[in-house]
């Protein structure tokens, strides 16, 4: 079961690395525009904010990777960062009115939380 826990923590970590790359480097490029449903003019205006948001997503990914490589504190570190991701996904879905955010961001994190809590 430990491998399944690690799989979901890694999945969420890589998801956030992907978000970081999109937000920091491709926000106003075709892939970023398509992914986030933006118009080029709006993306250019919000590029600095997106880079900042991308940095925070990078921190979430780093924390989850830290949990995976941690010898003794996997559960505690993973739970903290997965809870942060879950809340971020819920808040993002609420504020943008895009329920897809909840499913893409929060659901994998909630699965990871559930697996960690059920199978210690």
C-alpha cells in the first residue's frame, strides 16, 4: 500500500511541477493560453501574477517530493502538503467558478490523504 501512497503523492507533485512550468514560462504562449482559457491580452497583463503563482505551485511540488524522499516523516509531510493542495484546489474552483480545478487538483490530493490515513 505504501507504493500506492507514494504514487499519488508523486502524481500530485508532478502535477504541480507542470502547473509551475506553465505559469512561470508558458502563461502567454499557446499551451498556456489553451490550458487556462486565456486571451493573449489578458495573459500579458497577468504574466507577473502567474509567475508568482507558479512559484507557489513549485513549493507545493517541492514539499511533496520532500515527503517522498524523507526517511522518517513521509506521512506527516505528505499530509500537510496534500491538505494545502486540497484547499488550494477548492478555493481555486470556488473563486474561478471552474469546478474542473477541484477535480484536477483536489481529488488526487484527497485520494492521497485517504490512502495515507487508512493504511499507515
